[in-house]
């Protein structure tokens, strides 16, 4: 009888442990598709330097706003997210300092989005960018 009770309690403890671990470990991030949204005509791309863009799009029943920077540096055109990789504040381009500056904790990024100073652990996120039929599209995870 003692063995039966101990075995039953051990079985319950095992099930409880498995269920607990399932909730304690973070679930895998679901891979989401990238949706491309029209932002401007190809001739409106910056010839050199930075251009700030803002885009509204619908996600389900909500209207979302995307902010990004179009950068033309050394002949390469790319899009950068304005979200600081430290704590998620929005950075802004300073023409006087030729850098992206974070107002929250002094993060500083160069024109390529690389960390120059402050606490950010990673560079600014590059957003997918494509040009088709003279139109420029930026990609975001949907």
C-alpha cells in the first residue's frame, strides 16, 4: 500500500513538474511573414544622408504607424528602425553631431546604425527594403 501511494505521488509530482516547466520556459518566437509596404517613389530616395519616413498601415482592426530612416551612405541605400536597442526609446538623427541620438540614456549610433556610445547592446535594426517598378517598399513583420 505504501509503494502504491508513493508511486502515485511520484507520478503526480512528475506531471506537475512537466507542466510547470512548460510554463516557465519561454515559448519559441513564431516566425512571422514580412509584409512590404509602399513608402515613396524611387526618385524621392535621399541622394545622400538621411530621410525620415512615417507610414500608416492596418494590422487587423488597428491602424499602426511605422517610423523609419532611409539612409544613403557610401552609395548604399537602406532603412533603419528608429527603436533604440537598449530600452526601446525612439532615436532621432542629429545633423550637428552626424549621429542617431537616443534621448533616454545617451545612446549614440553612427549613420550606418552601429553603436558609437552609451548603453545600447546592438546596432539599430535594418529593415528590409526593396525597389520594384520605380517604387520603394519597406518590409515589416506582420
